[in-house]
C-alpha cells in the first residue's frame, strides 16, 4: 500500500514537471534560431552613383563591426568569462549554484538584486526572447531562458 502511494506521488510530481515544461517551453523558438538569425546591420542609403548618402543605425544595436572570435585577444574572452560566468566551460548552459546563490541574495534583500544567469542564458534572453519578455523580471522568464540555454 505504501509503495503504491509513493509511486502515485512520484507520477504526480513527474506529471506536474512535464506539464510545467510544456506550458513554459511550448512557444519558445527552436534552438537553431541562433544560427539562422542575423544581427541587424545599418540601413544604408546610396545615391544613383553608389555614393553613401546616409546610414541609419539600429537604435538598439548601434554601429557594429563584425570581428571573428579568433581575432579577439584571449585576455578579453577570459575577462568576460571570469566576470559573467566563471563556470562557463563546465556548466550545461545553466548554473544551478549561481541561480541558488542569486535566489538567496534576492530573498535576503526582499527584492531582485542578483540574477545568476550564465552567458548562455543571457544570449538566449537577448537574442531569442521578445522585447517584452526580455524586460520582464519573472520566474517564468527565467525558466524559459534556462530551457533555451540548455537546448
């Protein structure tokens, strides 16, 4: 009898997890959207002779110069990783310890003071989520960006 109750309880928990995942991940973009998405370039207006008259910059992106990662100094890459996501090479896209640390800091402060996002989560949020969702500070958004990061 006790075993049946435990099995039933485990099935209920599993069902709740699956239902939560489906609710959160149902309308997320596919993970390969990162590969197919291009960053916005400036709009350039030329005269009939091909001379550049005006350049309209994306207000969110500004002027961009594409540089391959191999051309960046390794110290820059190491510094970004050290500051933003020290476990970058070890984590699967999310850092459970970092998220737990941020949750404890937020509970102690009574407000959101830390996020615990990895570089992968930040990329997923900035590139794959809508502007409205990016700007929201909710557990649902955090869970959705974590799902994308793991994908």
